[in-house]
C-alpha cells in the first residue's frame, strides 16, 4: 500500500503539484530537514507506533 501512496506523492508528479499549494497554505507546522534518514523511513508510522504504545500503557495502568 505504501508504494502506491508514495508514487502518488512523488514531488515532481503532476498529481502532487496540483495539490502542493493547498497543502502548504492550509497546514500549519514546522518542517525539519534531516540529513541521514534512511530511504523508506516513515515518520508517520513511527509516530503512530509510539502513540499506540502510549495508549496501551495508559489502559494498563
């Protein structure tokens, strides 16, 4: 599944270019550019895993 999402989100693709201004203009946040992140790194998946672990820990207290 991730491959299809990443293919759609290719930064140079016409599909991405069609929505990039909307994303940039309407999503507040901070951009961090980090050297050394391995190809295929998925920060959203890592964050989701941490959030699930924290929720599970809270339920078992």
